[in-house]
C-alpha cells in the first residue's frame, strides 16, 4: 500500500507514520509512506501528467501557506479514486470534506484507536479480496494469491511451492503449518505431511488425489480412509452429483476390511 502524508507539523507526520507502520506490520502487509510538508509538492506530479498511484492520502487542512481542502479539491480533477483522510485541529470543515469524497476526518492530536479503526474500514472497503487470498512476502516486496487460484501447496524443506490453476508456480520461504493456519476455508485439506490441496480442483480420489492439472498428490496411508471421507463429505455438502460419493465411501470401507 502506498500512502502520502501531507502535514507541515513534523511531529504529527511522524506520529501518523508510526501508527500506520505498526498496524501494517501486524497485518504483515507491505507499506510505503511518502511525506510532504506542502500541498503543492503533493499535487505537482498530478499536474505534470504523472499519477503517483497513492492508495491513501492523509491531508492536513491548515498548512502554513495553503488550505488542504483546496489542494484535495484540485487533486480530485486528476484522481477520483484515491482515498483521502483529513487531519485538522478544527471540526469546522467536516461537512465540506464530503464534497471532495473524503473517507475520514480526524481531529488532532490523532488518536491511535481512531486511526486504526479508520484503516480497518479502508482495508475492508478497498481490498475485500484480502480476506480471500494468501499473502506471499519475499524480501521487501509482497503480493497476494487468491484462494480461488490455488490448486495445492507443497512443502519442500524450508520452502513452499504454490501451484495455481493458471499454470503459475510460486515459491515462498514459509512453513506449511503457517499456511495451513491461514487457509481456514473448508475447501483446503491437509492430505499428508507435505501437501495441502484445494478440493475444488480434485478430479478423482483413490490412493492419490488427482488434480485438475493432472498432478497426483499422495494421501497419507494411515489416514487415507479419514481423508477420503473428508473429501466425499465436502462434495456432498456442495450438492455435487458428478461422483457417486456413497459408493466410494462404501468401497473404501470394504477395502479397509
């Protein structure tokens, strides 16, 4: 997430930066913050035809030589999508802030609780898919993979190999137990020590799970009956009629005997 803070009070800028950094670190989300003391410096790239791509702007209304409300009014001529939160020592501009589609209005000194609550609302509104995607972090960069795209996750020593439906393969340095804790949806099944499969992409189940791309994922021998029944139960809950689940379970019981 790319954030701009425009405030001529250094202490206030540092405070907002600290709260944002702490909050996003807890969420394990990558964050970049750019600070400005003058509104003209913030809007200059827009007026030069360059769109910085900010996701969120914190704007002080009472700058030394400028009015932050007017800066945002000009900015809206170039970018109507970026979220804006006003920082001010006075509630006088609260109603006017709606005219420039502000997402928040915080009185100084900024309260950590109020800023965190505002950030939570922003994330839920702007990034609803975050709740349905797996975060991958490598070095200083990060990206997310939609749960819908994951076929299976394979543990390879200290790394994970994430195979996706479009043929993409991603690798991250993470433990499978950590990813399993994130993949709480019922479609994800840990079928042995090294694999988590997305049951939506299983095409057949015998001693292995065969995935939609043809890959065969081994099922833990000692828990094969239990794991297969979990899969059949999942299909029944979906109301899927492409497999005779009852017959499969009966066959499994017969084989176990």
